[in-house]
């Protein structure tokens, strides 16, 4: 196979200019929307929920309250700097 024949095959396989482009755009937009939805539900949404829970916990923390961690560490809180 020579170079000229390879070029002819490549141009024959390409879609005609201006033809059938709208379907490709819709498919590409749906693909990007699906990727965004996956990122939203797996990364962004859980992080926002965790941040909300942390802010609620820090807001409820009072001076000299006793606390304990799951690992068994215990202690008392000091005055808040917030």
C-alpha cells in the first residue's frame, strides 16, 4: 500500500463536511453531562455534606465539654477561637 492509496482510504472514511454534525454534538453534550453527574454524586456532593456536618459539630462544641474519639482518645475542649 503506498502513501497516496492510504490518503485516499483515510479521506473516504471521513464524514462529509457539514453532514451529520448535529448528532455528534448532542452525543458529546450528553457524554459531558454524564461525566459531570458522576463527579457530582461521587466527589462534590459527599464533600459538601461532610463539610456541613463538620461545621455543625464545631458549632455545637462548647467550652470544657468532654469528648472521646473512636480510637479511645478522650479529652476536654478549650475556649473556641471562632
